[in-house]
C-alpha cells in the first residue's frame, strides 16, 4: 500500500537557474505519483506516494545527484482530527422545567392550606 512522503532538498547556490530546473525535472521523474511540488531559489520540496520498499532505491537515486547538497525524505502521517469533549458542571435547567417546579411548589402550598382548613389547625 502506497504511503505519502515528502522529499525536501537543497542544491548548490552556484547552480544556474536552467541547471536547477533541469535537476528538478529529473528528480520529479523519479516519483511517478508526485502530488505537489514547490521550489524557491535553492530549496525544493516534493510530496509523493510510494511503496515503503521503494524508498531506499529513491534515496540512492537522490544521493547519486551530485548537485544536491542535502536532502530528507519523511513519511507524512495522517492527522486524526478529534473534537474536544467538555463537561458541563451545574448545567442550567431549561426554562420550562423551572416553571414546572414553581407551579408544583404553588400547588403544594395550596394543598397544605386546604389540609390546615380541614384539620382545623
């Protein structure tokens, strides 16, 4: 199963623009499933998909390019987005249930008054 990787490399600053572009095109040709690429003066970056077992071969090809000063190939991990759970303390009750409680209290008071009248207290 192909995994996503990123190659980043730098070239000699003395390299002419035309030679740098030729090198960039040659490097891209090593990666048939290149998705995005970017270049800035002497710094190049390339995202690609490849089988893990072919990375060593690609690494050797990159090392064989004498115009490349430094390079790194990293495996890009999928980022799992998780929602943050929050606990609510003393969650306020809906207005309707608060009104219901007040109504219940009023009914209880009425019942207490009627009981007092009945028992003569």
